[in-house]
C-alpha cells in the first residue's frame, strides 16, 4: 500500500506544481478573464509526460508490489483448486 500512496502523492504534487506554473503563465499572457480549461489540459499533459520520467522508480516499486500480491493470490487460488480435486 505504501508504494501506491507515495506514487499517488508525488503524482498529485507534480500535477499541482505544473498547474500552478501554467496558470500563472496563462494569466500573464491572456489575463484573468480567460478560461481555465486549457491550462488544466496542458498541465495534465505536461505532468503526465514529466511523471513518466521523473517518477519511474516509484512506479516500478508500485508495479512490483502489485505483481507480488497477484502472484500470492494466484498461488492461493491454485492451492484451493488443488484441494478441491
């Protein structure tokens, strides 16, 4: 559970940071009366790309934890199935 929380928290912080920078630039360029939708879309794309490179280690830890849990569940299922036979 911890790798999931770490990755999710870091991903959220990265998005919030990128959004803050893009909104600040957007307001400087287009003014306060412009729509907020485009900065959010741009921030999603930019933070997604950055997280692919910057959060690779955390994503790997999370994937390994999920894989280990799936293997244990599969082994328990196979044991239960073998018991039935």
